[in-house]
C-alpha cells in the first residue's frame, strides 16, 4: 500500500515494472489513474478495471479499507507498505503539500501545534496530522479515539507481511526480496520523486516539536509498533547476513546505475517546488526495458497500464505489451 511522503514512489516503481514485465493485472483508478478515490475509503466502484477482479496488484494511493481491498485481490495476496518517522514525514508533507500557504513557515506551523491552535483539519482532503493512519483509513474525526486507533494499528501489524521503513530502506528492500523470492535486480530502485529545493530540516523549538509529536501521537504509535516488528524481523534474519546482503544490493544498484544512466536532473512539474528526477540513458540503457522502467515516472508507467486495461476491456481478454517500443515512443505496442 502506497503512503504519502515515505519514499513509497521509489518502492512503487519496483511493482510497476514487475507488473509490466510479467503482465500482471493492476488496480487502475476510475477517475484518476494514480489515485483510487482518495477522498474516501477505497471501494471497488473506484476501479476502472473492476471487471478484472481479482487483481494481481494494487499500488497507487488509496485510503485503506480492509474488506474492499481484500475482495479486490487474490486471497493469497502479499500485503506490503512503507512507513516513516512521523516527525520527518510531517516536515516533508509541509514542503510537498505547500502548507506554507496556510501557515506561512514551518516555525509558524509548529507553533500552531504548540498553542494547540488548528482552526482547520484538512486542505484538499489531506489532514495536517497523523497522515499515515489517514492513508490506512482512519477518519479525521477518529484521530483522538484511542480504541479506533489501537484496532487499526493492530490490524496493520497482523495483516501486512512486509512493513518497510524509510529510514532503513536497503534493509527493507532485502526483506522484500526474500519475502517475494525476487532477485537483487528486481528490488533495485533509483530516486524517483524529490523536492527540487533544499529543505530547511526538521529542527524547531523543543516545545514546538514536543507538540508536533503529541498531535501526531497516533502515527507515532503506529510507527513504534511496526518499528518493533521490523527489528524483530532483522533479528530473525540475522544482522551479519543482513549487512552482507545490503552491501550486495548497493553494489547491484551502482552497477545498474552505471549501465543505465548517462546523466540526471530535476525536472519541473506543476509548481516551481515539486519535481521528479529525469534521466538521460546511456546507449546500452536506451535499448534496455529494465533501464527504461527504472527511470520512468509513475505517470508514464501508469498510463501504459491504463491503456492496456482499456484495450483488454475492449477485447475482453489479456493483451501483451511490447514494452521497449512503447516506452521509447509513448505509443502502446501490443499483441492479443
């Protein structure tokens, strides 16, 4: 499950390219390719390709609904998500969602928490606190309801097979690799989305940051519970074995980067603050499906999946996408 401001776009790229290369069926939004009715908890009516249920993968932004998600996927589906410490997450969200338009500066935002003055709960359906639990389906009105929070935290703890942590990205990718029985190359990632200006850091007055922690205490409860589970998984895996595999993974990523990428830059999107990494491929990389997939945006890869779903809806059967020419010229090349 994709979560906001946790490096989930980089992890999502792993599953987008696996879906394209292995011809898996993917949940596509009915009104927005990249969001499955994010303004409300997910239900099957949000799917463009709901006639293809059960689907192989769901990897775009949604607000989790355990019954509806389970009924949209195969019974043996593996549940995977990624979390981030709430303090750094909320600062990243402040920058990304441009909450400065409401609060002015990060310091004003933290002072608002310290004074317990939050006149509004959300802007554009995004809450100012406990953003991870909101992604997991918690309503804004439930954010102070400890019983509802505890039930949801317990569900995530027991239901999700792999809970990755942004602060331990390489270790998380190793655990993911073993859970899915994939290769190092399969779980290699490059940086996909980033803020194109330098962030100022998450430090502020101690009193203000204590207040930020308190207002986001439910996300902190989720993070601490799953951080404990993650550490136990590392213990069971073995620290020496993990360290060795992390080094192998880093080497594999470096080799793929050298093979694929000639240069990179930050491209501009709708505003002057948000951007995505854009890559110029090497000659060898330009003829590699894996290089193209690794360096393509969520929008580009999802658009291919949407067009594939559209064709399959017409023909009422699966089609196979010829990926290299499709990625190179942006026209869908396929066979039935």
